[in-house]
């Protein structure tokens, strides 16, 4: 089970789309007409063989709109790829975990977990067929050439009133190994990535950030500053990882920790 797509919620889709493209130097995004059923519009960018999506409500009383009213722009959803949705479904049924949306296509099957049954975020489990495919990225997505194509969404960070309890719940629901202490919080290992859990200072359980392995940490920081974004440059652009003073960019309401591609193996566990 690995991270295949992350989702930001933002009030201004056009501005957010432009920021993501500028700061991360991403190719033109896919606009998925299928998301209209949720009352939203979107932009889906290819990032390595993963995807970064930003969504914005187009009508009143949507889940996205309620999230924005409660928390503002920020991390919203995580899509995890599995090799057997049937196995995951049986496990979730045994736990009594509800689903709020399910779909089955020739090339992918997916289900959104009830956020109250996992906590902190909307989580979707998806099984693409074949495994390298990804319907949500559009029919024409391609991995970018060179180092840009090796970039990764390495992890996400959730803040929680009780980070240990939320970490245990995620590990249980996702059938992952028990959480391990990590820094000031807890870490649940995913395939080729992780979910970290830290204390919330606002009393809200939510996605607070992502860890991105990028081709050029210093260049991303420079573009972020040029766009007027806050950058905490405590690692001199070295990208040594969230525990080693890696820089953070405040992007669409989330703290995005930037690590260099050569730290992927060191930080995946």
C-alpha cells in the first residue's frame, strides 16, 4: 500500500493551480469532469508517477466547502494504491469501517473511507489495473523526463489531539505494522513512504503537511520565495529530511517539507 495521490482543498482554484505549477515546475494539469458529482472542480498534476491534486467547491454545502470553512486551505485527502481492493474491503468490513463512496471501472476500483472511521483526513483505497495505470491523472499523463520523473510524495503529516491514538487507528484500518515513535510523534510505515502523527495545538485532527522528495530543493525554495510563500530554510537547501533540518514551504495551507531525491531510501522507513 503506497501513496499514489495527495489532495489539497483551496478556495481559489486558479491561484492554487498556478502556485503548484510555478513552485514545483509541473506540467499542465488534468481537469477531471467526473468530480462534478462532488460539487467541486479540480486540477491534477503528475509528480513522478504520483499525483498532486487541488480541489475547490463549485456549489454550496459540499464536503470540500465545509472543510474550507472549518480549516481553510490545506491538505484534504490521501489516495493509497493497493494491489487487492477485495482484501482491503474484507478487512474494513471486519472492523466495521464505513465507506462514503465506491466506484468500479475497467481500469480502477476505488472506495472512500468514512472520515469518522479513520480520522484526520479523507482516505481512499484504489486498485488500478494495470498497477502502473492511474485513471484520475487523465488519459494522457506521462512521467516527466530526468530527475523530475523521480520526484516523490514521500509522506504526510497529520496533527491530532491524541497522535498516538490516531496513529494506532490508521495502522489498524490500513493493516499496517504498529506505529513507531518518531521525533515528537508517531510514524506509520507505508510502502515507499509514511504517515506521521504529531500533537495538534488547535484541537483539530487534520492533515498539516506533506514530505516531497524533489529534484532541486534549493530551486523549489527560491521559486516559493519569489511567489511570496513562507519558507523555513533551516537546512540550507540540503534536503536532509524532516528530522535533519530540511526546509519547509507553506504551500496551499500545508507545511511541505522538501527532501532531496538521494534521501528517499533513508527516510522511507
